[in-house]
C-alpha cells in the first residue's frame, strides 16, 4: 500500500535512527567545510561522555546521561545517547527517560524518546506503560501524545497481542493515540483489521489531526468492497462530516490512480444517497484536473442528468475554461427547474469572464422555468458595463414573457448608459419604442440624473408624457435621496398630479427609509391622504423593522388609526410572525378595518397553535378575538390548514 507523507517521514526517521542518528544531524546541520558529499562524518569519541566509558554490564552513571544530552551537536548527542542505551539496564532506563522528558527542544526530544523507548519496550513494555500512566499528568499534551504514539508503535511491532490488550486499561486521548499508533503499525499487513481498530478511537470532527491518520489508513486499505466500506462506516458511529472526509480522502487517491476506475468504484454503492455521497468527491477531483474528462465520465453513468449537484460541480469547472461550452452543455442536457437552477448559477459565476455570453445564459434561464429570475438585472448591468450598445440591443430584442424583470434589467442598463453620458442616454430614451422595457431603462437613467444633476432632472421630467413620467419620477427621486433627501421631499411636495405624487412618495419613502427611517417617518406623517399613502407606510415599516425593530414598533403604536396604520400593522405581523407568533397576533387584533382583521387574525392564531397549542388557545381567548375569528381559528385547527 502507498505511504502517506507522515508515514514516509516516519520511515525516514527510523532509518536515520538505525544509523545511530547521523542522518538527523546532517539534516539539521550543514556538511562540514572541506568534506565531500558522502564522506563519513567524524564519529564522536566516547570521551565526550566521561573519561572512562562504562563496560558491558556496568551501571551507567547519571552524570554520563547528563553529559550525553548537554554536549555537542544534535547528531553527536544522539550518537552518544545511542551508545549509552545499548548498555542501559531495566533499572536505569527510567532515569534516561526522565532526562529526555525534561528537554525543551521538542524535535530532538521526539527523536531521542523513540530511541529510548525502543530500548525500554525491549526490556519491559508493561513497565514503560506504567511510567506513562504515572507521569502523564505532569506533561504537556504534545509530550504525552509523542510518548504514547512512540511506545505503542514500537510495542505493537514486537508484541502486538500484549500491546493491544494494554490499551483497554487506558482512556481519553491517551487511549485514542495508542489505538491509532497500533492501527498504523498494522496497516501494511492487515488493512481491514487496522481500519476497525482505528474506528475504535472514537474520532470526531474536532480531532481532525487524529482523524487524518484514520483517513490515510482507509485510503491506503486495499480489498474493501463498496458494500464492506459502507457497512463499516455506517456502523462506526462517526459523524457525517468525518465520513464525508473519509470518502474525499479515498476518492482523491483513487482518482489519482485511475479516474475511470474511481467513477466505477463510487457508482457501485447502492442507494441514491450513498451513491451521490461517493460520486461527488470523485467528480470534484476529476473536474478540477480535467473538466472535459469529467463531462465524458459523467455521461457514462445511467440517468446522470439526475445528479444535479454533480452536474453543477462539473459545469462550474468547465465554465472557468469555456463559458459557452458549459452553458450549452447544461442547456442541452437538462430540463425544467434543473436547467433553470444550473443556468442561473452559471450566469452568476461566469459574469466576470464573458458577460456577453452570460447574458444569453440568463435569457435561457429566464425563459425555461416558471421561477422568477432574480439574477437577470445584475447580468444585464454587467453586460452594459462591457458593451452598452450590445447590452441595449440584446435587451430590446428580448421576447415578451418569461420570468424576466424587465423593469430591473432595463434600469441596470439605463444607469450604465447614464454613467457613460447623460445626454446620450436621454437621447436614447427618445429613440426607444414605447414598452415596459422603456420604463425600466428610463428609471435607470433618471436615477443617475437625480443623483448628479437633480435640477436638470426635474426639468426633464416635466416634459415627459404621462405614460413615461411615473418611471422617470421613481428613478429621479431615488437618485436625489442619495445626496439630499430633504430636497427630494420638497420637490415631491410640489408635484401637482396626485397620482404621480403618490408614486413619488412611495419611491422616496422606500429609498429614504433604508438610510434614515425616522426622518422618512416624520415626513410621511405630514402627508395628506392617508388612504393613498398606505403602501408607502407599509414599505417604511418593513424597511425600518430591519434596521431598528424597537423604534419601528414604537412609531407604529403612535400612528393614528386608519388605512395607513392597518397596512403598516400587516407588514409588522409578517416581520415578527416567525420569531414571535404571539406578538404577531397582538398586532393583528389592533387593526381597525374589520374585513382586514377578520382575514388575518384567524390565520395568525392558527399559526401560533401549530407551534404551541395550549399557549395559543389560552392566549387567543384573552386577546379579545371576535366570535367569527375564534370560529375560523377552530375550523382551521379541525382541517389542519387554512
């Protein structure tokens, strides 16, 4: 099986250790000046330790241990330590390890500890474990992990059965580290058993570093069929997030070896959910490396069009290289809502790369589904930034119908034209044939005019025909509010036509409320004709409740009864319904219009009942609902719907 980077490092480390540590020293220190590559480094003399080195069978003095760790380079220290370890007896090994655990250099400590533990495991693995249990409380988490993993990796090599049994007496992180070390040691000779042992480590997404070892084991395991792997993972108790990462690890390795074989492996899983779970990481890997190959392999799967998330994933990668190819592939292979969703995503993702073609993609999306396409206007605006003439010609040639917001799309293009040159944009309005598209374009031009040259804008609006004036007023007011809302309000007050004035009031209120709802509210209350400003009041309340719900509620409580207040209350009930159904009903019962109240109150009461039946019944009875409202509420409860 293939070695992971971590395992390669470990193998190299063991090799260096086997050479008495010289390799480690060479990696950490440059070759001495004057020596050729490959020349032997001078072997440190034992006199570095003491004047008279101990002979075989003699006790190693504590001073020799101290000298070995305190003199020379890392390679010399490790050489001397190795010389000592060859003579250390069981009663002395603890002293050596005591000295090693006190080292501050974590890198050298890990290397030296592994050498010392190899000797201790050779002498008495159980005694080494007792030392770990007795001392871990005084160690750092890193030292405990290093000690545990080294101990059990070495012990498992020499006595797998005893090391495995010893783990049962451990708990927590120490047990997890021990299990993973044993599993790693077993992975080459017994991958399935290694896998099962690794799963016992009770990994969670929080222990990502430890989980990484398990994923490596899984990815390297050979002989696991799809069914075996699925059963093992399902029974493991791991979280979905960890299992997903496992699949990604396996998928990446299989794709790197054989992309077509990886697809076959993933497709062998049974059940739509598990199949998709395995296929998605496979195609994520393939599509990033070769989008064209991903398309080819995806089309070999039965009913591949139904894998919407995978099609979207592949299409987005194709889009990065060829937007036209990606969108045409989706447009020809998908239908209905799937085609709409995919084309919508492609239009949003590809707008910076090829806005001309993306506009065509947006058109496909808008005319192939009954879902209103909210991204159409941004696409149109971006197209106009790159090619104003081309964008306008494309917009004018759009067929009526479809789910196109012509007003928003036209405004996006009109504003870009006005940014390029206001006089040119005004002249284009005169050439534009009368249509809903013209209204949108006019609104966009007027907004820029109101922002940059409001006086000229008001003079221009006065010259427009009645059918175009409302669209121009809407844009003009929105634009002027950005720079001088009070001046815009003064201009709106002077509009003679009440119908046009109401439209302007609505536009001004919505724009002003986004930045300063309190000032907008003061101005709106001073308007005559509460009936025809009802919509403006609703809009103000909606915008205000997002900015400052407490202030909006206080303002609404002071609003005099009437159509405007009723409309604002309806807006407030929608705003708070999900978070506080009781408050929503309390607002509804304050509506003055009997017809509006009777239509709304029973529905809100039933909504509350569905969330908390007892509280809703008691609360509704105490809010003064009429007999008709209570009866309708009970009817809804009996039917289970309204």
